C-alpha cells in the first residue's frame, strides 16, 4: 500500500534525478534498503495467523516451513470436519516477525 501511494509521484519524471525507493519487511534488509535514496523498513508485529482449512490448497507447506529462518513453523495435521488435513503450526515465541512465510 505504501509503494502504491508513492508510485504516481515518482513515476512522473519531474524529479531532477532518478530516485531509488526500497521497502523491506524486516530488519535483515535483504534488498539493501539502507543503500537506497528512500528506504522504508516495515515490521510485522504479530506471528502469522494460519487458516487451516485453506492452507493445504493455497500453499506448498514445505516451502513455508523452509522459509522460516528461526524454525518457528512446523508441519502438522489438524482435524477439520472430522477429516485430517495437512497444515502448519507456528511457535509464536520463536517467530521473529520477518514475513518470509506470507
């Protein structure tokens, strides 16, 4: 949403030089946000909420598990309407709110 609001202004080419804008979701700053002309570092403040009934259809669980740098996400099975489905469990105390799993 932040970049959407800024896009029109910086796309207009009325600035005297090219401007590099970067946005990061955690303090690791993988995209070299600190090297940009304008750097925005946002943080997630809560661990991810898991929608167990939808997760197996929209997410590859091994990728979500491997994306977590602290190992806070583990595969699990949950029972929904009497049926066991694949899902994940999030250990909130290990989550560093990086957003890799989103």
